[in-house]
C-alpha cells in the first residue's frame, strides 16, 4: 500500500501557496491602484505651477509668443479658474486671461498684450493651442483689419480672407472673425456650431457681436471694446460670457489704476506751476460699465495724449 | 542532508535581511544630509547684481543733485563738479562718488550678508577708476555690467555678487 | 509529525521575514515620498516670494514709467502713496483684490539714501505662521515732484500658514 500522507501533504502545500500568492498579489495590486491617482495628481502639480507663473505674467514679455510645453493633460479654463484634472487654481482678479475652455496637446501658445488707455493699465494674457484656428474675413480689405491681424503672432494658426464667404471644413476648432458694420452674413451664422464660433467686429462703433447657437436658433450678443487689446480679447475669448467676465475685471483694474493716477496728478498739480497743465479728472476712476463710460474713456485718452505732448515741450514731468 | 538544506535556506534569508537593514541604515544616513542651495539662490544673486547696479547708478546724490553715474562721468572727464563731504570740506566728484558707493553697497548688499566686487573702469584699456569688494577666491559669482558714455571714452561699471 | 512541524515553522518564518521586508520597503518609500513633498513645498514658497516681488514691482499702480516706457527696479513715490491710501480706505482691495495676487505677505520699501523712511505697501500678516520666505532687492524710489531717485531696499516676506 502506497503511503497516502505524501499525497495530502503536497495538495495542502499547493493550496497554501495559492492562497499566499493571491494575498501577496492582491496586496501589491491594491497599492498600485491607490498610488495611481496620486501619481496623476503629482503630474498635475508642475503644470499648475508653470501655468500660474504664466498667468501672473512673471515670465512673459509683451507681444512675444511663448510656447509652453505641457504633458498631454487636458487643461480647462474659465474667466476665474483654470484646472488640470481634479486640481484647480483661481485666476487672480488682477489678471486678465483669454483662453479656450479646454486645451489638450503637448504645448500651448501664450502671449501677453499691453492694454493702454493711453497709460498702461495691465497686460492681457492670451492662451491658445496649435489646433485652434482663427479666420479673419474682411470684405472691405481695409488696412485697419490688416493691422489688427498682424498683431497676432505668426505662431498662432490664423488666416485672412477678403471675402464674406468661407467654407468651414470642421477638422479643427475655428473662430471666424468677420469685420463689417452691416451685419453677419447668414452663411456664416449657419456655420456656427460646436467647434465653430463666430464674432462680428464693427470698428466704427467699437462694438463686437458674439453669435451663439441655441435651441431657438442663432443668437447675437452685443459687447463693447476699447482698443486693440480688448478687440483681441474678443477674438480669443471662449464666448460672450467669458468676454463680459473679463471686461468686468478690466473695468475694476481701470478704476484702481486711475484712482492712483488721479491722486498722483493732483499732487503734481500742487507741486508745479500752472503752465504744467495737470488735470486729475483725465483719469476717471468710477466706471461701472464699459458701454456707459466708453465716450469718457476715449475722450480722456485723446486728452492725455494731447496734453502729454504739451507737458513734454514745457519740460514738465510726465503725467503718466 | 534535509536539515542542512533548510538551515542553508534560513541562512540565505537571514543574509538578505541583514543586507536590507544595512541599506536602510545607509539611506537614513544620507537622507538626513542638508540639501544644497535651492533655485532661489542663483536667481537672487543674478537679480541682485543687476538691480543693485541699476539702482545705484541712477541714485541722486547730495552733490548738486547729480546721480552717481553723472559724478563718475565728471570724474573721468572734465572734473568740474565739486562736492562737500560730511565735514563740509570741498572734495572732487571722484572722491564723493567713491565714498557714496562704498556706503551704499555696505547698506544694501552688505546688509544682506553678501560678498561683492564693484569696479569702475574707463576706456578700451579698462583703466580702473575705483574698485572695492571682497569676492577674493570665490568661484560662484554672478555679474552685472553697465556701460555709459564718458566725455571721451566709455565708462564701465561692473558688480559681481559672489558666494 | 515533527518533520511536518519543522517544515511549517520554516514556512511561517519565511513569510514573517518577507512581511518584515515589505514593511521596511513601505517605510522607505513613504519617508522618501514625504521628504520629496516637503522639499517641493519649500521650493514652491521660495518661488512664490520671488513671484510676489516681481508682480509688485511690475504693477502699473506702483512702477516708474515715462509715457509707458518702464524704468526698471523703480517705484514711483506718488503712486505708492496713492496706492497705500487707496488700499487703506478700501478694505476690499486689500482683503480680496490684492490678496489674490499677494496672498499672506508683507511688502515694504525701506529708504537708505537720502532719508530712512519705511513705506509698507501691502501688509497681510496671518496670525499663525508656519514659515516665512523673504526676498530682498535694492530699488529706486522716484520722486516726480523733485525728479530725484532715492536708494532703498524692497522687501517681500511671504508667509505660510
């Protein structure tokens, strides 16, 4: 009779090995599963840090495009926040950022543009990505539109046509910028959908119109702009709400800066003789809405530019 | 034989444990070493050199409201500016500027406990007008250089922040 | 029976030592990880001090300029005075608007020549401070009414709570 002891022992041994092995594998599997989201969050952290440095404009010269290399992570932007994965950071109210709602890819294009009225108020930050296309349509082929078009860095994917017809291929996200005071052609309105947006710019009245598709059809939303920087802001903004949110931040910044200049000018007025013509009221600092204050801002800008030339001739300290 | 085999196995495991404990001790030893200077250090040094020089040269002195740069322009040029020292004695623009720079650097970079070398030279030969500092044999340094036009030859200002 | 017992004890001993090794490994990893996180946090605060300093001196409300040509490393005295007054009269500016930019920090300018005045441009010091990071740089203070530049030190102190 063959001994049965060895047969039982071997079987128990294998059962024991299987249980121990399963436990060990399960343990390591659990460790890996738990550390994976932590690793993803660690990947988000340097992106957040470098985006924060860019947004606070500590690393960007104005009117120069900068390529920002990012890992292949989706970055979401709104007027008040930006986020990478589950992490988000607020955009300070002092910083004006025009960016698409989402970007994905290995790099972003960032460029800062100074906003002057005529004194420097702040820099706007424009963020876009190589897959976003900006199409300028200018049937009148004006030099003014060409000048604005040339302000956008060449790295940005832009095109300009002297026509009011444009067929969209839908292969990439497109923003159509149509220059006309007469209205938006129905063909372009019809093209507005997911991934294709359109705005109309009326340079004669400083107005920009956003066209959005709703359930009831195409809706036109009117907004004002003041200067090249704000016009470019309209071009690079996500939509009407994003643009208006940034306009509110811009108004607050104008009020803060002008309040400082107002007081500074009053002091200069006291310190210098009357031929140094300093007028504190050239710095309005109680603006509540852009549409209501636009004539005042335009008038102040013109007066400041005019008087600064006079001050210079009279060897008086600059007013700004 | 079987007894020796299992003994050998246990010995093997024990050796691995001993090696791992040694590794752990070495790691703990090296992980507690102080980290070297962080990113702030080299950035601050370079930034400090450039902003100090920039600021110093444009400072309005008490000598006829001339700036430091203007005093040195007069010093290497016509020498028409005369200043008063703290005792009320008349001194040249060179003497005044040198004294001003010495005190200014002491109260700015010196207060930050940094070592520096400041040098004013003029002309293509780099004739030294004034030099002060204690960089000595320091290898790590960041420099800032500023050149202005003199009456005949250019004047170069160099500030090294070292250490 | 004894042989089987010995075998079992051997197996248990091996498992025990194995678990001990795993435990050591986990201690290693967590120690390295937390050290790395601490270093990154420190580095972030140092960077933040520099960023706050750069943001402050580049504010149009403070920096020297002549018809939009920027004079670097310089603060306009009249602007600084107006800024300090505006912030003190409007708590919302300090607690919200500029807090977004400067956070818990103290920004001051100490004049070295000709006078010894100290201007506190921004001051939001928290009650409980874990650590602080300081950034100092020489800076000019421009007096537009006299058209003179004084010499001073610009200090930014950032606090971690």
